[in-house]
C-alpha cells in the first residue's frame, strides 16, 4: 500500500515541476512515507529525519530550501509528537490526505515569502470527507510489468493489537468503474500483472453504476478485471478470514488469471488468544476456509501472518499455534514478536509477555515456518510451471521472474521473453528462490 501511495504522491507533484532524484542531498523535497504497524518502523522515522536534517541545513547555508514531509500512518498517529521532536519538519500528512500536497506546498511558499521561514510545520491528519482517489492524477509510467492497484482502504475490524483503523480510517471501497479504468491504463502501458491492494481487500464492496448502484464483492471484481485481454495475472492482498465468501473461493476455482496463492493472516493458532485479539474467527473456521479453497483450487498455496508473545499468551497457546502451522502447511509466512502500539487495547493489558520468552517462541515458530517454506519450494523441483519474466538477472543471459506462488525464479533466457509467461522446468530450490530451465519456445504465451 505504501509503494502505491508513494507513486501517487510522485504523480501529484510532477505537474508542479518535481522529478524523482535518487540522492536526498539534491532534493528540493523529501517525503518519508511511513508505517506504524510495529515500533521499529516508527522509531526508524526519527533516525531518518535526523539524517535528512543535515541535508536541509546544508541547503540553508547556500540560501536554498528543502521541504521535509512525513506522510503515511506514523504521520497520522504521531503527527504532533513528530513536530515536537523534529521542529524542522515542514509537513505532516496522513495517508488519507496526501492528495492535498499541491495546496500544502503552495501554503508553504506563501508563508516563506512573507516570513523569515516556513514556521511550524503544517499538520494535515484529519480524515477528509472526500476520497483521495477522486483527486489523484492518472497513473504514471509503471516501473515494470507488475503493478499495484489500490481498491480498498481502512478497516472496521478493530483487532486489539492493530493501529490500522486509527491511521487508515473506516473501510472504503473504490467504485468498480474507477478500478477497471485504472487497470486498463496500466495494461495499456505494458503491465502484465496487477496486485489488488487493501487493508482488508476481501472486504471490498465497491458500487457498480451500470447495475443501478449494486455492490460487488472482490470475487466479482476479479472476474470483471480478468476480461482485460492483455492482462495475464491477477493477485490480491491482504485478506481477512472473516471476510472470505463463496464468490472469493469460486474466483480461485473459475478464473485462470487469478494466481493460486493466498495471503490469509491468522495471527495465532489459539482460540483463546484469537478472542483476546478480537479477530472474529476461530481456528476451526480458518482451517475450514483453507479446505474449501483447496477443494476449489487443488494447487493453491497459502501464506500467513503470526504474532508471538501477545499479552497473556501461555505456553499452551503457543503450542496451539505450532499445531495449526503443522496442520495447514504454509508455503511462506511473516512472523513477529508482539509490539505494543500506543492507543490500542492490547497495549494497555497488564499480562505482557517477557522479551526473552517472545524471542524464544519466535525462533521456534520461524524454524518450523522456514522448514515448510523450503519443503514447498523443493516440491516444485522437476515440475514445469509458468513464470512471468520481469527483468534481467545479475548474471549475463539470465532473467528473473515470478512463479504463481510469488517466488523469484532464475533462468537463462533471451531478453525478448521479458513480459512473457514462459514454462520453466524447476531444477533447484532454496528457501527464497527457484532456478530452472526454459521449456520449448512453442509453450510461450503471447
């Protein structure tokens, strides 16, 4: 989501004469687009700001100005604190307000013209009534053959460990037509694979004006997008188990362009902890969804998110998580130690798990998850799978692509195959990537 938002901010600023520079010391404006999901991500903001401040001071000595902006979820959650700790920051803008950057910059110029300096930073963290998507320009040139497309934002679930409802706001779904139009523009510019984005992407409930304002689900939207002829692949992330429905399951059964890979976070394998987390589902419900999806699409693979050391988690709760992992058998997963986020219900609980226990549990969980990931990758050795080649590799004559399961795949191939789906015989597998040999050219999908 932050990659998508960063690209849209760059698009907003281009009409004002801004272009991207890789060197911050050359920049007239630096935007830190931030995450607030874990404490480490938030603290990194301040260390980065300290480094950027040096560039701003160097420019000031040369009678030049550098605008420093902090955007994203940390800006939304800690805007006043950022201005207190880093008084040199010019702009604080939340993830729902960045479409106002052109007006904000105009205000900074006006203030700078009539004052010695821009003064206190501008704080823009209210949730506006209008949708930011109504003000964003058309997508710029894609950076490759794969692109992100945001279709849903916000969350109404209020899991007790999560800040998303407070930083991204309530669930909002873009209208079907605007999603379709943006997808068509991306494909016209050479994009072959689109990943649909949302905090709870399968809570999508966009309206379709052609049907007198009827509401579409994610499954129906994917079916509609699959009709774009030149679009080869569709993915989506992130789904909430409580929002999985029959249309989503049937989309995996019926739509060939929809990749057989689903990121479905569960967070814990303990029903007691899931209830404390306010996850609104049980482990039995989760595994039932997994089985339904596997029945609909036998080759589907799953990834998930896990939090260890949630307040009150016992040894038995953690063992339940390990048992669930063994039962489901994930192709990959993200796992973290619980990180208290200010203002969330979980952060105020007394029964916090010690750092030592969290570290030990995370090591055990990751060992099991890594074992499953390697086993899944190795299970593909000797199989021919379709690879969408994205770019040249590090070695001469080598291309890098993505499998349907999101693994990086390396193979010797001609550069003309970039952007093509090619059958590759997998010959080697590691934890994070696959290596293979391109099959006969007749099997190339044009």
